[in-house]
């Protein structure tokens, strides 16, 4: 993962500016999982609409980051799945940020 993007993702997760959601990139109340936060950083206008849970990138819509998006941000599918698992187990964003710093 590119160091600048990693630093921004970690800082954003620690900022307290996002409500954490589980099992979905973004919920109907604009809560995001950690990967939804990353999507928002990379392309804030990528959401299909203001309340959409579907993200669009490079002509593809997805509810979990696809291979092209993961390649663009420098994550493997396994790394993205691990981050999502931590998120969906209720691990707070600040702890996920620690994991990102130590493992990516």
C-alpha cells in the first residue's frame, strides 16, 4: 500500500469523523466499515447516490472492493478481507488503524 494513502487511511480511521458500520461498506445512515472509509478517501463521489451502500469505481459497482480497486490502493484481497473481518467483529476503528500500521 502506498505510504501516503496508508497514512491518510489510518489518520481518518482515528479521526472520529466516521460512524462505524458492520457488514456493509456504507449503511443508510452514512456509517462506514473501515473499507468504506478507504473508498471514501480514494473517491468520495464514488457512492451511487447520497444514501447508497453501493460504491462505483472504474465502471464497476460493488459492495466489497473489487480487484481493480484493491490493485489501485495496493491491498490484496486477503488483506481487505482481514480488515473487513476485524471491522465486522466490532474491533474499533482505532484498533484497526493500529493493525493497518503494523501489517500493511
